[in-house]
C-alpha cells in the first residue's frame, strides 16, 4: 500500500510540473551526453596515442652536398662513410634503441616520388639532392631527447627529427577540445542541478497541505520526502537514458557509417563498441544519483519535516 502511494505521488508530481520536468530531462540528457562524450574522447586520444606512438620513429638526417653549401650544420661538408659507420655503431650501442633502419638517397627519392609525385617540385629533384638518414625505432618513444642530445651538432648530421612532436601538436588540439567539452558539460550540470532544485521546491510548495497532514498523522520524514526524491530520480533517469541513446547513435552513425568509411582516415584506430558500452552504466548511475541527492538536500531547506 505504501509503495503504491509513493508511486502514485511520483506520477502526480511529474504531471503537475510537466514543463519543469521536461526541462530537467533535457538538461540532464545534454549534460550527461557531453560527459559521456568527453570520456569517449579521452579514450579515443589514448587509443590513438598507443597506436601511433608505437609506430613513430626518430630520424637522423645526414648531410649531403647541397646541405654543405647552404646549411650551417653541414659546414664541414657532406657525411663521409666513416662518419656513417660511427653513427650506426653508436646507435646500435644505445639501450633506448630498438631497431635502426638506413635509408639511402635513392630510397628517399623513391619514397618522395610515391608521396609527392604530383608536386611541381618533384620534377626538379634528383636523388643526389635527397638526404640519407637513419630511422630509429625507440623502445620508449618518450626517450627522444637521448637521441637528440647524442647526435645534434655531430659532424655529418644535418638534423634529428622526432615524429612524436608532430603528433603531440595534434593530441594537444584534441585534448583542448576535450577540455572545452568538459567545461560545457560542467555548465550544463549546474543548470540541471538548479532546475532539479527548483522543480523539487515548486513540487513541495504545491503539496504543502498534503505533507502537513501527513506530518500531523505521524508519517516519518523519509516517507514524506521519498516521493519528491524519486520524482527527481525518475526524471534524471529518463534524461540519462536519452543521453545513452545519443552516445550509441553517435557511435553508430559518426564512426561505423561515417569516419570509418573514409579512405583518408583508415589509418586511425577508432574506439570500439566496448568503450561505449562500458560508459553507459556510469551515465545511468549518475543520472539516478545526482538528481536524487540534489532533491534530498533541497528538501532539507524547503520542506520542514
């Protein structure tokens, strides 16, 4: 009987404040969708880092004849066979190095033609203008500075380049976008909490006569508060369900039937369904507990029981 009464009171409260209940559902849905999206964005960045950082190389570019005439780093002339052998030997001795691959001028010219064959500059280049290089795979991509310190400024070395630095700029941009989404999410959560508090306040005020009677007949404080708390929890849970739907639909259309089908993006390792599905219980739990707690503390102020 008590459970039936509580459920009926929840229905009455939701219908009586229909517009505010709808506003709570929408604000909770949007804020939690942003919350889930920011979590998935973090997973995507970490997945991309793990995928690409495992493939990046450090390149030690060697001086050629053209560099000797124009580059201050190659003022002592093009790299000699003895210098190349010494560089290779030193690289093999370094504990941070996993593998070392030599790329000749002819190989560098071939790779350039494959990538930029349509460029007007490609027609004017010759193999002797390309740079020889050592492509180094590190055991830990974070240890690039060890290579740079050892070989920057050495005779025969034109420059030491770390591909990870290029990726860091990309990941920095993605992380910045992620933090912007979290800021908007925080703002939406504040709006949702304010709406929940106001909804509970209006609901408690509109039913002050009923709660007064219940108080007089000896009803417990929790029994009086329960319908209001559950109203907020139900509205929040509906909003959380909508947020979960947003994430599932976004994953399906944006990745499975969008980005993943683009040929230019086929090298990106996108997050899978497992990452999405593991976030849904957290979103639902948050959508249930956040409004319930907000209603509980609001009732302590606006409902004297």
